[in-house]
C-alpha cells in the first residue's frame, strides 16, 4: 500500500491540502432589495450565464467589448486565441526586415515573432535589472539614456515601435514605474515612435506601483491602470495571465493602428467577434478583466510570493529580491555554482525539485534561449527557476511545503548535476525539447531523499 504521509524537513507538522483550487468565484453579497431586483431581471431563473455564439453580432462579444472599454479605456479591440497570437499579428503588421524593436526585456514568444517577421530585439534594461539580490523597487524600468543612444544610432525609421512589458517575466516578474513609462513616452513622442504595452502581467505591476511609487499610494488600481494605458498606443495580453481565462486580445484608441491589424484576425484567428475563442472563454474574460481592478484580487499573489521569498532569503537560499510578481524565482547560478550555463542549471534545478517534491517550476535560463546562427548555445543573462504562484490557486500550507522542500534541496545541492538535449527544436526549444541527465545524479538524489524522509512522499 502506497504511503500518504508527508514529513517536513523542518520537523514541523503542517496539514497539507492534497488539492489545488481550479475554479473560484468572487462573492459579492448585496442587500435583499438588490437581490430581489436581480431575480426579477433574471425572470426568477437561476440557470447559468447567458451566452451568445453568433458568428457576427454576438451579445457575448459585446459584453467583452464593454469590459475592454471599461478596464483599458480603449475604443478598438481585436480578440485572438492567446497572447502569442497577438504578438504575431502586431509583428506582422508593423515589423519589417532589418528593423529593431527596443524593449525593457524580451519574452520568448515575443522575440520569436519579431524575428519571424524579419526584425530583431534590443533589450534596454537598467544596470539594476539583472542584480539578483537588490532593494531596487522597479528593476523592470527601461534605461532612458540607452534608449536615446539607441534611437540616435539605429535611426527612428528602423524602429517600428517600442515594447514595454509590465512585469518582466524573464527577470523575476519585476515591475516598471509610471515615472519611467512617462519618460519613455516623452522620448518616443520626440521621435515619432509608438509604444506597445504587454499588459499580460500588469495586475502585479499595478500593485507594486501602488506600494512603491509615492505618487500613487492613495490611487485606485483602476486609475493606475488607466494612467498606464493612456501612455501606450497599443495594448495586448494573454488572458491566462491577466484574467485567469483562455484567449487574448489587442486594444487601441487609434483607428489607423486598428485597421492596420484588423484584417489579419479573420485570416489567422477567426471572425472579429470571437478571434478563435469559445463563447465561454469570451464571457469568462469579461469577468476576469474587471477583477483586475479589484485591490484584493491583485494583492493576493504578490503577498504569497513575498512570504515565500522572505522565508527562503532568510534561510540563505538564493532568490530574486525584491519579491516580484508571477512567482518566487530561485537563482540557479548561485544555487548550483558547480554547474556552468551549458549544463543548464535552471533546468537541472527544475528537474531536481520535481523529483524530490512533485513541485513543478519553470526554467527561465539558457534552455529558454535559442542557439545562434552558428549553432552555438547562447548563455542566458540569468538562470532562474520560476515557482509561479497563480492567484487563488495555492494555500499557505502548500507554500510552506515548497519552502520546506527547497530548503532541503539547497542543503543537498551538490548532488544535482547537469542536463543535455537529445531532442532539440530549432525555435522555442524549451516548449517541446527533451533532455537527459549528464550522469547518474538523479538516482543519487532519490537515494538521499529516501534516506532523509523514509516513507514520506
């Protein structure tokens, strides 16, 4: 009979929920009089939501469009089936061969779509961005002096747009400030450049602005978001990240920019009222986008992340500080100093953590980079293992379990060896590439775990 016991390395007993939350609904208890009006409006029928999957003239699309206008303050909207589809359409519409897109930091699919369209990316992050241990509040800022020099050297005619990522994924979910975006806007206006803002992870960026940027400490999340959106020409998002639903979208106030992208939605995605999404996804997105304006909603994930980061940091485990959005990020280079970038330390750390705990993290290092034109590995600037903490999914006891197992692995880090590819796609290899250990280190790790934990899972 398989064991169901779970022991903590710390010796503490913590009851661990053996489930994660998959579906949540915000409770909003209204007065009885309002509840009566709601029932009258619904014809005293408590069935599921109304949904309309008409090819054109869809009422569900209208509800989503109203949410887009309310949340972002934009007039034009293009639905797509996910965030990378939005990146594809934006790149195809504006990027041409030989052009370069400056940004505060790249994301994997963003870079791939820009390169597919014949362009390249230029990361103009600040000198603080890659410092693992730091107290700098906005490590996601774009360096203004670097931007000015880049425009002067490259020529504005070779720059299709500038991209800002709210909550830089690959360097630990680090935010940028509104003050920085205003400076970026000023430089772009002086040179006739437009700004494309990736708002996929904007919820946590909004929270950090309210917490860390004095001008906005008393501002509402909704007003902070509108301030950011007003500084951009085009917004796009992955709905999974911003609204806990499937799908994506592109929004703008500019009709000319909208028309430059519009005809590609029916070509690549689906009609303009659904963009490859189901009716359920459209309805869920409308609800999820409005929840982005809820202070309690946007604050939960950063608080859980900070709890885990602070616990690991206090124990000497190398983590990215200050705590960002999206997740707790382990510094694999410092965690596994005996491995080189070509041993794929972040990937090896992800594998080791899963083996000894069942916790699945995401490699954000050299595996997430593609090889250069000569076939050589390109070392990542940082080697991070992302332990994502999606909103309203994990409980505190589960976070404490992560803390416990990471501490044990750090105490036994010398057992972790490297990885190497044996199946390797040429583009975005981290999605479907297959690797194997460079030695028998995995079996030694399992043996040590069983020695220390006995019959524990």
